[in-house]
C-alpha cells in the first residue's frame, strides 16, 4: 500500500499546534505544582501516626490510584459544579482532575522516600544534638530527595501525557488542536505524526534535564555524606 505523505497542510497551520502545545504545558505546569502541594499534605497525613488523618489520606490515594483518569476529568467538569454550585471552564476542571490525581501518586513517592531512610539516620542525628526538624532538613531529606526524584519525574511525565485527556472537555491543548487541524486538512496521519513528534521531543528534552538534575543531586548527596 502506497501513501503519499504531505505535511504542507500541517506546516501552514503550525500556529494551531504551537497554541495547543502552549496550552498543554500551561495545564501540566500548574497541575504539577498543585499536585506537589496536595501530595505533601497527603504524605504528611499518612506519616502523622494519627488514624483520623492517615486513613482518609489512604482512602483518597487508593481512590485515585484505582480509577481511570478520564473519570476524574468528567467528574470535575460535570459533577463538581453541581456540588459546589460554581461552573468550571475546561481549563479549571482539567487542572483539578490532574492535580488531585497526580497529588495522590506524588504522596506515595514522598512517603516512600522518607520511610526508606534507615531509622539509624534519625538516631545518629539526634545523638549529635539535632532536633527532629533539624535532622529532617539536614540529614534525612537530602537523602530522601535523591530517592524521590526518579519516580517523581516519571510521574510528572505521565501527567504531561495525561493532559491529552483534557481535549475531551474541549480544552485547547495539543491534541484538541490536532483534532481541529485534522478537520481542516483531512490528513490524520501527518497531523498525529507531528503531534507524536512534539510530545517526544518535549519529553525527551525534559528527561535529559532531569538526568542532569539527578546526577547533580547524587553528587551533592555523596559529598554531604563525606
């Protein structure tokens, strides 16, 4: 089967894809930032030792880990406004869906990183006169961050790819703009090939930066240990 590839239509409407890419990065950046805050709170609740905080946090985490992301988008856009009495635009609904879902996963990353540090590290810090918050900041957290960073980055990449679901709410992200462009050019193979290439180049570039950050953090952690 022969197919004549023609990217001229895609190129002539590249401004649409650029606008969609900006929309994707905008929603991803905000969702990651809010997800980190939500994740820190959930992780703190789980590590608090108080059942009335730990159990609800666990239920929230398990809910988001065991339900499809698309359900979260539809629920935030259609059901949440009914409960709070305030209508949400596609951007706000998508941010809520992504940040709460990512926060649940981030919480386990943060909690896992902290509990992975041996108890002896805490005891050694206290033995030299450090208080709990000093031991956390100076001894435990630098080591935990080195262990948290790889899964955190992986989860952030998953979030960026999940932003494509925002197109189901008619949010003008990269995939939504691609669908609009496809209706103009009638060249789906070219359109979605370019979309795949954009996602790949963006995430690959971010992965290179992430590896550099991991390397620097590992070096600084080893230096601090000597």
